[in-house]
């Protein structure tokens, strides 16, 4: 790309992922232009729960003062309420750690306010990227709409953090695999109706799956998973759909549905980009991958993406394509595990066939007889452990305990055909674990081959073959047309 750059980095999207990415790159001394469309985050049903790993990542990115100032509620782990048999299983975080939860806008607005005060970060509010005019290994040129005019900016790196529908991803020509799962209905209720204070609540095994957690003192968020074709009106017409939830919570849900101003709706999707970088552009957060929110890992994942991108650029500051390749390689195992876990959990929590009923029995049996299994489950849920092999192992143990419940003469025996559904459900985690293992072997061989080839070059070659190093530009560098 000919001509000087106006900024080292352009970050498209000022949500949590964009703020984290801007902070991470500013810590490297880069000049960052943060382009934010200015959506009303008070109306969004989006990330509100942070696992301890996400809190740590935010602090590492320099947001400790923001975290300490939040009016948030502590989250000590998850309480899982089974409808049949009626049981409660509590999964605490490792070593007594605590996450936190708070209303989405109360989380995101202070992050944006804080990051724009960082040296080297320039905010362009109310601006929207309209096209990526040029993108190769030497940089990007893009256009954006601001104050009724179209402007142009050049940068060495473009970070797309504009959410799961990511218009910038489409402009880059990066395709995605998309599956619509369900619709999430979000309501605000009195937190006194939640039976386990300071915990996230999961209600599984009934006609509908539900998730609940406090978002501020006295107020809790309840999210009800509505199958495709179901609407909020369906809940009013068919009260039996909520019959397995605690009566006090059901009463609060019905009260909140009468006050329609508090209702929030969001689509539950699986979106997996076929690649996370192209030329000098990279995807972070939901723009790269998103899954069903029942694990509460979305916010933690986007902050970990920012840290992974920072580490890659710190290591390969003179070679952007190589840095982005490392970023993709670093984040992929954790993302594969996160998406596979969310898919498996949703099937287990919301499934109504005999196989999934048996699987839930297996979960109870497994966690009752093995405290280690509960710790392993929480480590996976909180992204503390992202090994696909651990997910596959735990799933197989659960299936094994579920099959035990199908033995002839067992007091809660399920018809044998449930065994077929159980065994079939183990297929995706096992295939994902095998694919992850093969990918790691292939990646190791690729790195080893490149290492040997680099050392085989004649003396004096190597560094000159890379892309130009990102050099900080003067703060006064203008944006074309602005």
C-alpha cells in the first residue's frame, strides 16, 4: 500500500471487544483510531457476566480502576437446578475465586470512557465503516461515514470488533458458518426471588431452559431460551412452560412481562468465521466466533482475544502477517473447545428426548460421586481450562454414568433406545477432540519446518523478507477528509 499511514491501527467497533483491543494495542505504543457507530447499549441484551479469567484479563489490560468502580455483583460459581429429578448442584470457581455480573451498558460505557483517555487512542464517535478499499500485508485503506460525509483513513492494521453480524467481516470477504439456534428473552426481576445469592442460576430439564443472575443490588437478569417459532406471548398463553422454575421466579417473570419496557430480545446463533485474519485485518470477539450464551463465556473470550493479539504483535512487531497467523493459532484451540462445550451443554440442558433425559441423570450421578468432575466442569465453563481433550474425557464419563442409569432393573430406567441417542451425542465432542489433536500436530510440524528453513537461509537474509515494522505516528497525523 503506497503512502504513509494515518494511524498504526484502526479498531472498528467500540463495544467490550473493541475497547479491549484498543487498550491492548495502545499498551504496545501504537496509535489507535477507535471507530464506534454509537449504538444505544442500554437496549442491548448482551454480555453481562464475567468469569474470574475475564476479570483478570481486564486488569492485565489496565482496566483495574474501571472494574473496581463498577456497581457489580459477585458471582461465586453456578447453581444448576434440575427439574427431574429435583436436584441442585453447585459448581464453585477454582480456589474460591469470584467473577462478577452487571448490566450491559453499565459494563461497556465505562470501558469506552476509560480507553479513550489512554495515550495514543483517538475515538471517532457516531462513525461507521462503509468499505475496505485496500487490504494486503502492507496495510489497509478504508472509508467511513461521519457527520454526513465520507472520509478515508490508512493504517497498518485493521481490527474488526463490530459484533457477531460484523459488517467489516463481510467487507473483507471472510465467509462464516451460521446456525440459528433459538431466541433469548431477557427480563429484569427482583433478585430476592433467586434461591442462591451470588451465583449464576441454570434451570434445566424443563420445557424451557433459563439462566439468571444478579446485575445490581436488588435486580436480577433472567434469560429464557425460546425455541424457534416461540414468542414471549407463548409464555403468557402456556404457563406450564415455566412450571419447573421456582414459583417466586415464575411470578416475577410474569410481572416483568407485563412491563414490556424491560423486555430484551436477542438471537442465539453459532457463527464461526472460516478464518480470523486476512492481509492486515483481523477479527476479535464475536466477529470471529460466537455461540449460545449459556456458558457465559463470551465476554471472557473477547478479552482473551485482545490479550492474544497483543502478545502476537509484541513478538512479531516487524511482521504483521506472521503476528496475525500466531494470533489465529493461539486462539483457535480455546475457541473450538468453547463452541463445542456450548453446543454440548445446550443439547444436554434443553434436549427433551429420552437420551438427553438420561444424560442429565448421568450428570447428577457423575458430579455426586466425583468432586473432581465438578471442578473440571467449572474450569471448562469459565475458560480456565480450554483443552478439548478434557472436554471429550468429561463428556465420555458423563455418557458412561448415563448408560449405567439405563441398566435393566434400575429404579429410574429409561427405554433402551435412549442409549442410541446418548452414544450419538458423544460423536461431536470426540470428533472435535480428534480434529484438535491433528491440528496441533500439523501446527507443530509447520513451525518446525519453518524454523529449519529459516536457519538454512544464507547469512544476511531473513529480516529483510518481512513486512515493515509498525512505527508509532505523531498524534497530530490527520485523518483524510476529517
